[in-house]
C-alpha cells in the first residue's frame, strides 16, 4: 500500500482534495486555535461572511458601496496623521482632509441653508441670501410736519414686523430731508429723528440724528438739511420666534418749533439671516 508523507493511504477518502483530515489541518496550522492559514493567493474567489471581528486587515482594494453607519476615525495618537483625499478625473488632489484641517484645491464648496438657497457659493463668496434686506412701506417723498416735543412716529416710515428664530445682528439705516422753523428765543430750537427698534425681547433702542438751530437765542431760526444715521445692534431670539418692528420717530426741541421731513427712507439688513 502506497502512503503519503503523513503515512496515510493514497486514494483513501481522508486524502481526497475535497476534504482535510484533522491530522493534516493540525500539522499545517497551530493546534487548538486557527491563527494562521496557508491559503494560496487568490484561491478564494468569493467569500460570504456574516459577522467577523478582524483586528488588523491589509486590503488591496476596498469599495465603500456597502459601508454605512458607525464612526470613521483617521489619525490620532495611536495611528499617526490621518489623511483623506478626493481626486479629480486627472488624478489631481481636489480635497484633502488631514490633521491641519480641510483644503480644497482648484475646487469649490457650496453650502445651502434649510430652504435650499446657497448661503456660501462656489466662488467663496458669502451669498446675498445671508443678508435679509427690507425697506417695504418705509419710503415716502411727501412732506410731513410735527410740533410735538414728545417722540412720535414719523408717518409712513415704519417697516412691517418681521420675526427671527435665532439671534442675529441687524443694521438699521435712516435718511431724511429734515427742516425746522423756530420762533422762540433763549432756547435751543430744532428737530430730531430717531431709529426705533421694538420687539418682544429687545424692548426699544433709539439712534438719533439732529438738526438744530445755528444761532442760540435768536428768533426765527430755520434750517434744512438731508441727514442719515445707521446703527448695528444684536437682536436676541426666543421661543416662539420673536417679532420686531423698525420705524422712524421724531420730535421738535421746543414747543414753538415746527419740524418738517420729506424724502425719508428707513431700511434694515439682517447680518446672517
């Protein structure tokens, strides 16, 4: 009877290619635990593994089509400097993510807000959609007057209420052609106009522009001038969203004064809508 190197009969079932004896398996592998397998390169063309716990794997080509969930960590104290690269069709690096941060070379980043509008465009310019601007209902070329020494609203110079759901900075702008006629003596005459910002949280804040008589104590003071003022302030948000109103208000300095205004406009811009 002819025997193989393991002293097994040649042709016996245990020596056929479709089975491996326990003696041969243990002879070629560590007994009691499989820690090393002698598998010929590419001898397994397809493998289906339900669950596998792999400590270290050297994989030639890996596709990400079936990868999902979990946390991908690159680099760190135990794994050196991690690096993620995205290449273009010519093989050049377009995006690189490493320990220094994110670098985009000959590419672009576009960010969209919740409504689908681009807030940061591919040219690296912050989009106009980040700056909500309104002067609706706040432009008036007619002439109006006041003799009130208490601050009152300027007619037709109020912006409709708007709401914010997060805290933002607002820039307010006011421009008007202002004038006054004062008849009193020994008093300061003139007219003042304000930007008023009112809201459920912020209360009010008024920024003033003044037109005053040049000759104190002289009767029949009068003046006319186009003035403008602006202000940037912080508007806190709340739950539910907070409503704000922006308008122009004004008053004369003395009861004998008459204030005039025309060609007035008030507007605002939310910085980071």
